[in-house]
């Protein structure tokens, strides 16, 4: 079973970057299908989520291209 990071803060901590830097990458991460938004609870709340294995694959692809986070 895949481990899911739930919240922008958890994703930023996992990547070892600041929350503001993560927010710069969010459009790229969403376009690549790495992060998604889940709506749950009453009242409904939006949560930014990412699957760890997909996040690792994205980091690997960026590293192969010579790009840094």
C-alpha cells in the first residue's frame, strides 16, 4: 500500500524544502500528476496530497535532467 503525504507542510518536510519553495513548485507538481487535491470532512476541506513513490519518481526525473529542487 502506498504511503500518502497529506498537507503541503508534510510534503515540504519530506522534500526538505520550505513551504514557500514548495508553493513555487505546486503548478509543476500538479501538471506532472505528482500532487492532487482531496476534499473530505464536514464542512468539506481541501487537502493537498502526494504519494511518496510518485514524489520520489519526480525527484529522480528532475535529477536526471540536471535540475535541482
